[in-house]
């Protein structure tokens, strides 16, 4: 009886040995019921993939989630069958939802750059504060998360970021100064004047009499060389650009609210009626056309057609 049992055990062992020579155990991997391939070992398989993905990138990965956890099925297959770990890994990686973490630096509430870590962000902010001690800058760090890889693709090395941010900060400071300058400029009937049309010497004030004209002076004369660019003082629409008697070559710009500015005696006009112009745009050049004794700009400001004293607002 024992003899038969021994023979049975040996026989069974032999069968297993033969099976193992010919066959091997592997795991069939499926995702959402669909076969993706074969792997040798499932020991921490997904964890290892995640770890590798984190190592292989310089980007700051916050979390990696696998949309569909793979299912494993132990199988005995012919030893000649090759496993395809690489393909399985690729498939799982494609299935992964990666959340990236990064930090935005904002100057005066405007995002200027992004870096990968909080340490870099703090280093940048401190650097900016030191470099721009005299400026009033509001520097903030905002923690951001994204699943869009492109958003973190543009993140630069911190040294590059320093240069980039300084450029933007300089721009921001200039913008701020420009805004302060405009804020300090006057308004005519609710219309903000952004600049003077030409810099030069006042040669005739508003309201004075003169032997070359009848009645009081309706504008302000600023002498400047022929050809000096004339800038429009506020945003508006050109309503007139033509020769007009004593005014010579005259440009009129309507700024809304009944406010108009006139630029007279010009040598050249660069705009046409109907054209929209923005404050500071060059619309004409100083000249001496019309009733004029030398190159100058005759500037008029009108409210609802009535001329007012430009010096109440400009050149004072
Ligand atoms: Zn004049």
C-alpha cells in the first residue's frame, strides 16, 4: 500500500517537474477587462511604475493616479512565451493621471513666472525684493496644481526665471510709473489728458490780443522746430484734417463728452478724418502754415464748441 503511495508521489512530482520544464507561471494583466500583456512578477508593479515616472521627470509631480487599476491573473504558459513588461508599463503609464504641482510668482497681482518648488519660489521672491528695494512691489506665491503637462513644460530653471522675472518686474515698474504719470494728468470735462502735444516754449497765451489777428487768442502757442512731432493729447477720433484759412493745416480730434482738441499751423498731417487715435500717437508735425509768423503749434481745447484756456490743464 505504502509502496503504491510512494510511486504515486514520485509520479506526481515527475509530472510537476516536466510541467515546470515546459511551462512557467506568469501574470496576465488586463485593464478594464482588456488584456494588455504578460509580466513575470506583480510585486509592487504599479507602485514601481509610479516611482519610476517620478524619478524620470524633473517636473514636480504631486500625485499619480491610475484610472483603472490593472487586474492580474496567474497563468501557466509555455516557457517560450515572452513577457512584455515594457508594453504593459507603457499602457499603465498612458492610463495614469498625473497631477503636477508648481508655484506661480505674481507681481502686483500679475503672474510673471512659475517654478517647481516652494523653496525656489521663496528664493525668487527674496531675490526680487533685494533687487528692487526702492520699489513698492507686491510679490506673492500661489500654489498651483494642473493635470496639463504643457503648463509645467514651460517652467524654467531658477536662474533663467530670475532674469525673466526681473525683466517683467522692470516692465511692471515702468507701467506703474506711467500710470502714476497719467493719474497726475488733468481731465477736461471727464476726458483724461495723457500728455502734452509738443514740448517747447509758450510764445502766446490764451486770450491775449495780437496785431496779426482780430480778437483775442483762442488757443495756446507753443514754439517748436518745423517737423517736431505733435502727439494727440487723449484718445479720440479725427474729425478734420485739412487746410482751414488762418489755421493753415489743421487737425481736429473729438475725444467724447463734447471735448475737442485742435492742432493748427502744422507742416504735415499724418491722419485722416474718421481715424481713431490713441493718446500719444503722432498725428502731425509742427509748421507755420496759415496765419503764422514762425513754426509753432497753436493748440485749442474746446468744450461743446467753446474754446477754453488750455493752460488751465497743460503747460502750467
Ligand atoms: Zn495761436
